[in-house]
């Protein structure tokens, strides 16, 4: 039985359904039918503007975003979907805080809903460091279907991983 690392926390019957869909080559078409809309966020400048729009809409009082970029060094299959870092610098006797968000470059070609889910997740870390109840409440405030998108993103990553040769 092949391990499904992106679905490791889900019940065995759910994992078995996914394995069956993979064997029958139904998972990819299902996701393509459900998420047909590609996004137009192609470069780092557009990604910054996209994240800033969401931040301005939902998190106006949070620390400023210093940088939001696609990161080709983030290996989704091995590490993370995105990262957030806090950078503090002393500037003229004052401590300036800035945040950087890095999104794995595989999401340049992902459906629009998945990019939004990843950006929402990383923005939520501006207010909540841990993956706790307030964190997920903030995520669902910014994206009401957050939990479904997170699950479908896990299916998408599973499909990508299983489709890779070797």
C-alpha cells in the first residue's frame, strides 16, 4: 500500500478512496474539472500585489509585507508549500519589522483557488504564528472554503507526486 504523505492525517478510508482514484486515473480529471480557472499571477511583482490586496482587505493593521516571491528553491514535494519569515532591522534607533512570504514556484501553474489558499495561509501567520483555532478562523474569514481548498490542494499535490516518473 503506497503512503500518501499529503493525506497522512486523514482516515484510512479516505486514503483508500484516493488510492483507488489514482489507480483508475480519475483524480487528475476530477481536479481539472473542478478547478478550471488558472490564475494570472505570473511573476513576483504580481504575486506581491496579489498578497497585498488580500492583506489590505483582511489584515490592514498587521505588519507590512516586505517581500512576496515565488521561490524555486522551495521543494514542495520535500518541504513546504510556502514560508513566512519575520525580519527585524534597527533603523535610526527604531526596530522595523517586515515580513517575507515565499511561495513554492510550482504554484505558478496551479489553479487560482490553490494559489489563494496558500497566500491566505501565509498571510494568516502575520497574526497567528501557530496552526491553532484562531489561525484557522482567520483563514476561513479570508477564504470561506479554506478547509475544502486545503484538502483539494493535498489531492492536487498527491496527483502531481504520483504522476512524476520514478
